[in-house]
């Protein structure tokens, strides 16, 4: 057994997980029986574990378990009690941040320091939504008919959630916490490449008091487990985080079953730098926007729009700066930049770079490999048009396409010239311009003299090929509940306008 595999098994044992991943259904780990799946360390390319796809039968059992537990969750736990349980989950996770972070670094290839931050944010998510459990109020509506009309916000029932490989523990908490705060049951299918920390999170939550079966984790594939869960009669809504192509397939499957969806998809976000910007923060922000987490972020600033008078100097300094980013083993405390998470994505990123160079792009940044590691060094592509493939396609790696603009109007036009509508940013000292551009750019999240600042309390989502719906803040509570309108006629003789009442 290799050292990395031995470490992986040791960390899993610390969290009470089986040596090889299994689905967690009804509070018990269940082995799959389908196609073999391999978990690989993207830095060493060593096999960490192998397991079998859970298949359709386990998916159906997970949906039924969530349905049964959800009824218990809303009848035996009042709203305040549900909040207490969620606070207990947060406290339990806070004690295991290091173990979770090390597993995440091994399996997903993210630097350990980033993984610690993301696990800490999941603690915060559970605490934030725990505070909402007893505050989901309806309202009294002064209807003109004389009736007493009031509304309730009710849980949907069972929600099916699909999360990606780029931020497994973060997206698990991002989806699970608001869903159960609203009184729902959950079936969640993390990426088959990164299921471990989601399994560990739910197992830990059950140990902290979450009813067993309220959240079920499917370790398996989309065409089997995913499609079976979408179609199951107990599932009332589908939430998907991932690529636009897969999101379309999920939406079509959910639509065929008449189930609503929330889609968190991709982006091709414009990071706009004007000549009057404070140069040092803008340089740091541009690097953070695309090179942190090796560019594997839906909000990555993958199009860098630079005012012409600034462009050459800015790219020269950015090239110098990004060559100093510490690249290496995700488990090394000094590492700031790790590998691309999996071989398929590595092939996509490198193919996009090669294609851009063939199209006439100049490539800035260090080149070369680090042994077998799936590392793509920080890369800037210049000399391309806004309509080029590299400027229009989500690369989802540490690759930024630099584009020039002449004035505010052109910057806005280039920023909006994509199929996406997720995020964007502006760097300028002109406050009025900042707000004009923020209003004009099509984006669900927009930063002024900042990048990648997000918080569970603020709504997050996009439009067009970036998806629809919102998955955080108060807006997520609306996604995970439905209103019920109740009418009471207080009149001595009910005001019914039709029918006959024979004498009695």
C-alpha cells in the first residue's frame, strides 16, 4: 500500500468511513454493485480507493429513506429544535476541520490551506441556516373579500442534489444546510470522483443528532444513480451544480418528470481593469480571480479586460507575479497552487491552450510539467479576439484570456458578449463608473475593486448558460419551501356565491 493510500485510509477511519467508499442510505453504509470507479490522487496519480457504482436500486432506497425521515423531521422536531440539531452538526464539524481538509486535499487536489477555509465555511453555513429554522414566517394578506387570508411556508419534501468535483465539501454544505433548515429531506449525489467528504459530513451529522436517513449520499454515476433519483416519485425538486452541458441534461430529465430545478452552472466572467485602477490590488485581484484553486471555480475571472493604455504594463507585471506562485503537493503547507482535479479535466484544459496557440495566441507564464502531477501552470493567453474559442468557452483551469478595450462602452459590450451571466468585476477609482458598469454587466454577482468575495448570507446564481435560481442567503429559503395560502371566512353566513341548500 502506498503512503498516500495508507494516509487516505487512516483519515477515513478517523471519520468512521469504510476503507472504500460506499453510499450512505438510511443511516447505514451500503456497498454498490455496479461499474467500478477509481479515486485517484491528482498529484501523484496513485490510486486511493476503488468502489462500485451504487446503481438504481440504492438510489430508490435513498429516496424512500429521505421521504420517511423528512416526515419525522417536521413532526418530531419543531423549528427551533431543528436549529439546535444544526448547531450541533456545526460544532461537531468544527472539531474535525483538519481531518476533513486533509481528505479533501488528497482526493480533490486542492491546497491544504484552501481546504481548511472551505471546511470552516461549511461550519458557518450550518450555523447561519440554523438561525433561520424558526424564522420562516408567512404573512397575513388584507384581501378585499372580508376573509382572513394567511400564508405558510412549507417544505417541499425530498430534494435531490448533485454536486461537482471542484469543491466537494463546500458545495455539499452549501446545498444540504438550507434544504434541511427548511424541513426537507435530501438525497445528494456528489461527483463520483470526490464522494468522500460528503459521505463523512453526513455521517458526522448523524452522529451529532441529525435523524438517520434525512440526508442520504449516493456514491455513484449520473446515468444510473442520478437519473433514477430524478425520476423517483418522492423527489420534488432537483438542484444541480456543474457544467452547462450536464445541467441541460439534468433539466430535461427533471422537466420530463415535471420537477423544478435550480441550476448552478458555469461562467466566463469578465474582470475589467481601467487605467485609473489602483495597480497593486488589481494585479493581486486578477491573479486570485483565475489562479486560486487552479482556476477550477465557476466564478473564475477567466476573461481579463484591460484598458489599452494599461494592458502591456499590466500583463508584464502579472506574468512576473504569477511565476512566483508556489506550485506543488496539495498536502504541503507552503503550496498555493495544486493540480487540476482529474485527468479528464487536465486533458480539456491543455487542449484549450494548445488550440488557442494554434489560433495565434501568445502564451505567457511558465511551461512544463511536474512528474505525473496533473498540473497546468498559471497561463495568460493574449492576441485573441473576444469571439475566439478561448474567450468564449469555459476552460475551468488556470488560464485567462487577456483582451483590450478602448472605453467603458466597449468594456461592457465585451463583458456581455458570452452565453453566460454568472459573475464579473471592475477595478477603478471612479465610483460613478463602478456603479454604472456593475449595473450594465449581465452577472448574478459583481465585485467592485474585489474578486471572489462570497458569503452564505448573500444570494448566489446566474442567468442564461450560467443557470437559474439562487442557492444561498434568504433566496435559498424560497427555493426550498413553497407557500400555502389559507382562507377563513369569519362571516356568520359564509359568503358562498353558488349552489343550493335544501331545508333541513
